[in-house]
C-alpha cells in the first residue's frame, strides 16, 4: 500500500510508537505573542486517540 507523502512530511513515528506533530500558530504574527508561547509551540506535540490510529494507517504502520 502506498503511503501518503503529505502525512509523511507532517508527522513522525517514534521507535516506541508515538506519533509526533509540530505546533501550530508559529509562522507569522510572532511579535505580539509571548516568548514562552513561541517556545512551547516549537516543541513536538503527541497525537492521541483516533487521530493517532488514522495517521499510522496513512503511513502504512
């Protein structure tokens, strides 16, 4: 089964099976955001629940 390239670029699966994604709201209008908020958005977030199963299926895992 082919994998979805768009999903491959946006998500990463760790060795233990977690699905990680990037934070949102970081690209523009950064001047009025708190520095702590900007730092928090740079950290990878874990995808949970039904979305995790969907992403793994699209990646052929």
